[in-house]
C-alpha cells in the first residue's frame, strides 16, 4: 500500500495551534455557547470579526488574492480548537467556499470573491437535497440557461449560516451535468430561506428554495473543472469536519473525566470504578487515534492519492470516536447526563450533525476500501 | 380468589376487549403521545392520558383482577391479561399512573391497612390521584440507600426537609412514595430510612421542571422546606423504609406483581426499524441492499428475537435450572442497551437527513428516531444504570464478589 | 416477519436433559478429556457403547427403523451436555448421518443402515474440500458411472471420526450434479485416510482420498432428493453444532467464574474487579441468548421457514458467543490462561473448529439476511 | 559521547549495513523461527538465534552505540538506528538475548559498578551469556510488588527459597534478574524487596518447562530450594528491589533506553493479513469482494495506520501538549489488543480451513495465523495485562483515581 500517509507539522501550524487554543477557550466559554443556542444569529459577531482580523479566513487563500498563502494544513488546528470549544461560526463554510472557488472558479470569480472571503465575508454551500444521499452528484436541482441568465429550481438542505452569508455556492444540474452557481444572498427572495430544526442546536442551518432565483452565466463555476471542485468539497470539507469533531471528542472526554473525578456514589469517587474508568480509557485511546489521523490528513492533504486515504481515515475515525465518546459521556453522567443542562448532549448532537453533513464513519470506510483494496 | 375462566369464557371476554380497544383507541390525537410515563411534558399529553386511563378503568379493563372491595374488578387475572393483550393489539396509549398502579398500589394491597386500601386504590386506578416517586436525591442518584431527606417526627406530624429529583409527574401528582431519613444515628445507612405515602399538596413542597436532553420536559426536582405531613403517612414503620423501597422495586421488576393491567412504557416496536431500513435509500438503492447494513441489521434481529424469546423462556423453569436468577435479572440491562444501540443505528439509515430533529418538516418520521435514541438513556440510567445492573447480575446470578 | 419462531419444550426433551446432564458430567471429567487428547481413538469405547445402549443414537430415527421415533428437538439437550463436558464422540456425525439417510436414502438404504446406526454403529460424512467453502455444492470430487459401479475420485477434508465409522456419506458430482455416495469404510483402501492436525485436539478428523474407491450404484442416495438432503445436512448439522457450542459456552463461562471467585491479586478476589466482572456478565448474557435461540431452534426445527431462521440464528449466536467467551476466558486467567494446562484454550480451539465445520457467525448471518429481508 | 554523523557518513554506514543484512539474513532455515524471544521452544531455534545474535554483534551491528570499553561499538546512536533499520528491511530474525540486552544491560550500564560492566556487558551482547527474568511468581502474576521469594543473607551469601514463573529462556539462561524478598517486616510490601543479578548454575535451582496454549514450549517455572548465591549478586542495595525492577520496566517501555539495537519481538506485518485477505476465496469469489469483510478489513487498516503513525507522533511534543503520557502509555495496550483482534479476524478468511492447525499440510500458511492468534495472549497478558494497562492509563494519563 503506497497510498498510506505519514504525519508531520509545520511551524505555522503549531503557532496557530497555540494561538487558537487560547483564543477559542477565551472567546467561547460554555455559558456563552449555551446563550448563543437561543440567539437567532447563533454566534457572536464581535468574535467573528476578530477571527477575520486574525487572518484565519485567509490562511488557505493564495497571497495574490489577499490571502496568507498557507494551506489547509494550517486551517486544521484552528478548526480543531473551535470544535473543542463548540465555537460554531461560518468559519468552516467560508473556508470551504474559498477552496471551492480555488478549485473551480474563473479568474474573475476568484478575484471578485477570494479577497472578500479572506477579509471576513461569510460564505456557504448548498449541496444536500431531500434524498439524504452523500453522493454530491445525486441531485435534482437544475439550472436552465437562456441567453446569459440561468434560472434555478429545486430545493437545497443544510445550507449552513445562510442567514449571515453573502455568498451561497449551490450545486445544480444543467443539461444533466453537475455544476455550481454562485448566488449572492442579496438575490435570494423573501422566504426562500427557511431555518431548519437540526439536531445540533449550536448550528444554524437553512433550507433554500431555488425556484425563482436567477443568476448570470458568469456566476457559474468552470464546468470543465467540476470533478476537481467536487473533490475539493469532499476532501477539504471532510478535513475541516474531522478537525472540529476531533476537538469535540477531546472536550467531551475531558468533560467526562472531570465528572468522574468529582462525583461520588457509594462514598467513592466514581472514576475509581473500572466500569467507568476503562471505557473512558478506551475512548481516550480512540481519541488519540483520531488526532493522529487528523494531523496525518493535514500533512498529506495535498499529496495525490495519499491525501484522500488520509482524509477519509481521519473522517471515519473522528466520527465514530466522537459519536461513541459522547454517547458514553451521557451514560456516565448518570441522571444528570439525561438533562439538557449536561453538556454531554451538546457533543452527542453535534456528532450526529457532523456525520449527517459530511458522511458517517461507514460511508468513509466504504470509499476507503476502494482506495485500499482495488 | 376468583375462579379461573374456561377457554370459552376467556375467549368471549377477549373478543369483547379487542372490540372495545379497537373502537376506543385514538391512534393520532394530533400531537406526539409519550412512549413512557416519564415523557409526559405537556398539559395536552397529560390530560389526554389521564382521560384515557379513566376511560379504560371505567370500561373494566384496568385493575380487573384487583379486589372488588377497593375498586378493582375482582376477576381472575387471566381476564386482565386478556385485556392487556387487547391494548397491545390495538397499540393503545400507555397507562399514565405508573407509580400508583405499578408501585404504590401493589405495595398497599400487599402490606397496607384496610383504611389505606379504601383510601388510595380506587382513585389511583381511575387516575384521579396521580402518584410519583421520591427515592433519588441530587447527591445520591444510584445510591438510594444513602437518601438524606430529613423526616423528623413532631407530635402527630413529620417535618420534611431536603430534595428529591428525577420525579416523573412530580408537579402533577397528589401523592409521592417517599424515602426519608428518620434516624441519622442508625447502625447503618439503610436502617435510618422510612417510607411515606406523602401528600404533595402541603405547604413547603415546591417543584421545578427539569429539561431533558431531548429538549422536552418530564421530570421535576422537588424541594421540601419544613413541609409538615400527617404522621400516619408513614408506611411500614420507622426504619423499614429500605425494605419497603426494595419491595416496590420488586414489583417493578415484575416479581409477585399483581397484574393491574396495561403498560406504562410502550416498547419500541423493532419491526418499525426494519420498516425504516427497508424504506431508506442510499445512493439510489434500498439501504437493505447494502450488505454491511444488512449484516448489522441481521445481527440486531438475532438480538431482538433472543430477548423476545427470553420473555417466554423466563416462564420455563425447566430451561433455567442452573442460574435461575439470570434471565429475570438480565432483562432490563439487555433490553434497554439493545434499544439504545438500535435507535442509534437507525440514524445511520437516514444519511444526511439524520441532521434533522423533531420539529422539522423534512425530519424522517418527525424525528421519532432521534428522540427515541436520546430518550433511551432514561432507561439505561434510570432504575439502576446499566453499570449497576452488571454488578447485580454478576453478584446475584453469577455469585461474583461485590465491588467495593 | 412471519418466519420468526417461538420457544417450547417437550417432556421427553426435559427428561433427556436431566439424564444427559448427569451422564455427561460423570463420564467426561476434565482429566479424562485431557487423557483422550493423546489417545488415537479419541473417545472411550465403553462410554460410546453406553450412549448406544441409552438409545441416544436412535432418538431421531423412526420406530419402523428400530428408532425411538422422537425428533431432533430431543437430540439437542444431549448434544448440549456433551459439548458442555467436552464429551467428544461420533455421536454428532452418526446422528447427522441418520438424518441424511432419512432425507435422501432409498427404502433399501434406510432399512440397511438406520437400524445399525440406531444401535450404535458409528457413521460420518465427507463434505468439505480444499476450497474452504461452506457451500456444500461447491465441490470437485466426482463419481464416474460405468454399469452398476461408480468410480470415485477427489479428496475430502474434515471427515470426523472416520477411524471408527463403518459408513462414510460422501458428497460427489456425477455429470455435474451433486449427489451422495454411501462408502463402507471396509472398502476404503490402506492409506486413503490421513489423520488431520486440527485446532480442536479433542476431535478426530481425517482427509479421505476417494481415488480408487468404487461403490455400487445402489450406494448412491436418491438423486432426486439432493436438495432435501443438503438441507438436512445444513440444518440438522447446524442444530447439533449449535447445541454443542452452547454447552461449551456455558462450561467456559462457569470455568471462568470459578477462577474469578478464587484467584487473588492485590489482596482481592479478582472477580470483584469490574474490569473482569462486567465483561463476564456480558458474556453470560450472550450465553443465555444462545441457549434461548438453541431451544427455539429445537422447537421450530421441523417448521417450514421458521425452522431455518431459528437454526441459523442459533448457529450464528452460538458461534459468536462461544468464540468471544472463550477468548476472554484465556485473557481473564492471566498467565495461567496462556498455558496448555488451562482449560480455556480447549474451548477456544473447539469454537474455532466448530465454526470451521459448520460456518461461522458471519456466514449464517449472511444466509439469514436473505430469509429475513428478501 | 560519540559524534553525531553527518548525512554522508550515515548514508555510507547504512548502505553497508543494508548490504550486510541482505547478504547474511537467512529467511527460511527450514523450521519455523520464533517471532518473539518468548517463543523459543526447540534447541534448533535456540542455537540458530544464538548464533545469529553473535554474528550480528561481531559484525558490529549490535551494541554499536554502547561503550567501547565494555564491548560496545562506542559509536553515535544514529549508527545503531541505521543498523536496526537495515535488520528490519531485510526482515532479519530477532535478537535472542532480550532480557540481557533490553533489561539487565541498560540497568547495569545505568547504575552498575565498573566491575559489573566489565563482567556482564560483552558476553551479553555476544549471546554467550543468556539472561532471563524472575519477577512473576505463581501467586502474584500481576502483583509484582507482592513477590515472596525468600532471600536470606547468610555470611557472604544469600539463601534463596521460592519459585519464579513465566520465565522465558529460564532453562537456558546463565543469569536471572531476580526480585526477592529480603525483609518480611518492612513497612510496606515494596520496601522488603531486593534485586539480584542471579547466577542460574548453582545447586538448588531447578526448572520445569511450561507448555503453552499453542502446544509449544517457551516458558519455564524456576524452583529455588536453599540455593546459595554470592552476596555481591545483590544489585542496588537491600530494600531497593522495587525501584530497580521499575527501572527495568522503564527500559522495556522505551523510556531512556540506550539503543542496544535490534528487536526482540517481530511485529506481525499487518500487510500480510491484507495479502491473506486478497488471496482468500469465499464462494468462488475473492474474500475482499465481500463487502462485510471489506468493511471490517478497512476498519482494521484505519486502526493499524493510526498505531503506526502514533509511533512517529510520540516523538512530536508539539502534538502531545495536553496529556503527554497518553501516547507512550497506550502503545502496548492498543497494539497488543489490535494484533489479537486482527489475528483472530484472519481465521474468518479461511472458511472451513480454519479448522486446521500447525502441522497439517492443508493448513493455510502452515497454521501461522492460528499460532499468532493464540500467541497474541502472551502480549495482552504478559508485562501487565490489558486490564492493568487501562488502570495505568486511566490513573497516569487521565488522572482518574486508583481502583482499590
């Protein structure tokens, strides 16, 4: 198997890890996370502005588009720490949008949007549809070209942060071929966006009705690069989600350990019971494997062949581990774990949501098996 | 003791019951009906279930085999079993007054005074008097024997101070079976406990709702501040609280329960998951065409069938010779864990739509599976966590030494 | 799903359970099991004679063939107790042979062999070949008919107890169609039987070279009943193996509990450590499920449709549970578990062997899925 | 301290080493070579491995970075690492003298006297003196601190009485690192222990072979009956036995081990299992076309890759900031459990042929997989069972309270 990757770090990556660790911890205490659950916007605009000022949205954007000119590898520690602190913002969707523009955008489109995104303009993607399929090419939304305009129709689900994005990149089919349309939210009619009730209460997700929206043909991504664009979405998306899930896994395990070290039953600290200690150790071992796969995926990301194997391993490991660790976190908190006040449910719900957005562990294993054995 | 009916008599009764439930069961009241008495979160749900229980009782299909003189039907328990089967067949809603009918009632019938039986049983069956349970305390979720709620005798009253938690229907109940500490100097923690049939409508008892991880309500925490209750609420005598509590747990576990009838928890019908799997698509193909999913689902079918058959085998002593306590003790652990894994697995069927939750028009089955999965923890945690169940089985069925 | 079975017992079944429980315990103490490992025959001929005298080999044979006229349901408790006490004899192969004759034998063949088998003549089957496949129709051994004789060729593996059987029922292909030949071991040339080195040291297994063996065409089972014959082998065989495995599971769990209740480490009886107690409880729970499936399979055995579902559930549950319980038994016995003197390995090895003979848990799940979902 | 070589120097050395091992490694001596020093069961295997170690040592590829004055090569450890890599590349056999080179050697170099270094190191490297370990006792497999072997000072000798068990090469070793109890009245069980570099060729020491679950041999039990050994065998002083023993365990765990070079355990090459899977057929089709098997194998690949990458990440403090002890402590648990599950899984590939065992001409890969699975328990049990590893990780990496 010559497509198994290695692991390594860059100086910038580690510096960003240190900065992000402190920033996310300071800006996203759990009280604030819970307060934002009941907030329409769902995040703190000041924190979002600071994220932009820190240049974190520009990291993986080339310098000639006002970016920092680093790679997705340096995005990973930031996304990881955001996930760890449930600091949920349009960071992921905006970063991913930039990667999509880089993969499939025309020079004009890049020039028009990348500097904006690098500077902190929120953006998002509209990919999923009602069939529940993770195959991004299995879509029914269409675009009909007449002259230099494209009339869109169909429905998109799980359009994250659409309430604060200026740009929505939507997948559609034109004459049966998948392509992508850049939709400015200013052009989205009243009521075309419906906030969805999603399992992760810290996220904001919307259903977008395309009917009645038209875009100029200039707003279509390069149809000849659809394959590269889809790959960018799958791989960059999986990398970001894996980072967020791995951070969340660390947090939910630490949260559980904290409880096991303080809660008493039968006059004993419950962490001394092997029935709780050993499964927690097992989850911790799986977490370290997640983090190893994550930084391997970051390291190999741009490496043909190895990149996809590493990313899918990271995604599969991260989702499976996050789900199980959070599931056990609820159980091990006993009756308190059954309450909304216990943070365990926040992580469990997020693990479900991330898997739904990005493909669950089984899905990535299926893709992996072809890369490994065929 | 009422006569055992002959086959013909029973058949006739069963047919009547089937017909009655077929006619009277409301499948969809227009809002989500709780699957268990622990999930009643809205007035709408409460009122509906309370009315339903009364209706069933008045039709004679609840408490049919409890003594006539206290409000029961006085019939042989075969009749009640037939009635309960009829409820199941028609997928009738649960009986609301679980703690009353399932815990307090059997205890009172078993050990109560004539006066107590006269006072409590009938209104309990008719759901006029709702009962709740006050065993757990914030600091002693698993360690019931360590209950600290203070009950001090003062003349012909007890003065209660402390708190109870995880109380289903605690804000709607008229009575609570309560475990309090009357002696703080007892030789061991159990000996200091006493058991009360405690009225909730007295000064000094307040409740606050607890929001569940599902986002819904269903439990309350009860606070007792110099609450004064009549001394004759004491049940079983001072210092016998632990043995009374253990008895109620036995009734719950199904040991020597008089069959009041009905069910307080609607078992999730696993065949619904098979349906879900059959109707789910993945990559344009039925999910059950995916061999990995098929294999997992098949394993679940094997587990489900084993637990269903266990319920029959539990009544076959000839196949329980070696460890007779094994099957009875393992049922709760095995079933609640299976439901948890199964409902979790059901999310895998949904692909990206697993991201939706109760309340979204796009959610699969209105979010029923997510809700069932999250609610499944009440069963793996409540009534002794799965971890504690394993201690119990290890110690009482396998004879392994205590963990301490 | 109307093909899910129920559970029930017969009076004879329970009587036999009581008798077999005592007989197998008394006749097969572990010292004797270990002594027989080094014995060529591999079982005690006196015990074998007693088994015959008890009529246990006649249970599922009709009375008009000198049988008892009961069913496979009554064979189950006996096989279970034999497995529990590692009392390994030609009982299973002989019982199965009778079922095969009943399913596919001519009146003459039944008349010739069933009374013998009922009376204690050992018999066995030759089904497996070098392809490792559990599909009994995937075979290369052939028979070539000329006149009224059939010349056999090919090799058969895992022919159990061939050293003491008078009859070997071998699957072969004639003109591409699977059928079965009755081979009298008296007709097997010198050296055609090679004792195999198998993982279960309490078993005796042989490779049979068919080349040079000829049988009369009268020795072929009814070719028109090959399907029924194959089904009898699969289902009756799985039922017997499931019973033996379930008995073995009970024994290995009891053996482990015994150790956990006596062994001390860190000044404590190790059974008090949840790290050992809880997995043992989990294995015990699985064992009870095995036994439930086993007696359900016995109860439904002759019930069209339900029979196969119940048997395959029993086989899958029994093999998976036996394997894991024995694996943990080795681990929980610590360093002693790593020795040949510890009985845990006897059970672990047998679980591997039974799975190899009868199809492992995954194989039966695969068959089940078609019965349940298609 | 020897100089660190520059890239060119190292490359030249590495090329020489590669060439030497390529030329001198015997892949198939005509009998099964042990994968670990614990599996040496025949004279043939022992003699072969002893000769091989001497040959490697004499070629300068073992102990290359140990001090010249005691028989080492005195070179920078980068050279030894290059030599060890060369061994791996050529899949060379293991180094036989594990306890000597891996445990006793580092301890003696670390804390021994000049005289001890002169006496023990060279013959240890050349495999002339084989060493074994005497920590475990029949009654104290996991609880080393409770060792009971009695060591009583008598003039200039110690008199030993007791028994040691699970001693690899115990019947072939010249020395044993032995944990004995010199003080039965010590304040705690640890304080009574002392550590000896114990000669095996004295009267009163006898050994009996232990048959492993694989059917092979490899361990012995050692009996000490009034065995008299010189007092200067005591190492580290009376009462310091526990800290000496802990030090050797540290060397084993890889902490501050001087790289003697080579390996004592051949890691099973998981890619062999992928090969097995690819070459296995089921129902006339390649096994890896079976989606369920594919999925399981893929999961194993994810686990394998994680553990392999962990070995690199362990050397990256920048990615171990939060729980620095985590990765080092989990390695043994994770790897040995994985190998056990993986070798067990490999039996599933074989269909009915999984029934064969070592010694049958029809056995897949001569029964290698069955043998590897059964042998895997020596790693999940020896050196602290997986259950004990979880305690260690829980307590030392996660800060959870002790279980007692």
